């Protein structure tokens, strides 16, 4: 079990690729209908994403023009990417 120091992000791509990012401080979700700023100990959530997501922590990653689903529970954020637009991700 992960210690509750920071968030942990697990990204699953439709190409069966998996990426894990530890020590995440902030997750920004920007979809067509809403914007979320997710921090440690945020309430459990589940949702559909059609827009962009920014992950800031030990590594900074931004995905743009993606469609997928996400959930957050016990400080573990799961992102399942269903579809990516061209040039969908940038490492900052």
C-alpha cells in the first residue's frame, strides 16, 4: 500500500502501454464541460475526459486532445486513454 504522502498516477493507453508516476502534487483535468484541480486526499471520483490533463510532480506531463476515463480513490489516480489526437502529449 502506498503511503499517503502524495498522489500516485497510473496511465493505461489503448495500446496496452502502462506508465506509473509517483509523488504527484497536482492533477489538472480540463474537459469540455468542466475543470478539476485534484490534490492529495481529494474525494473519490470517476469521470469521462474529452480534453486535456496535466500531471505535476516528480515528472510533469501534459496530455492534450485525448478521450478517456479516470478515477481517483485512496490517492491513486487511474487514467485510461481511449483515443489520442495528434501530438497529444508533451513532457514539460
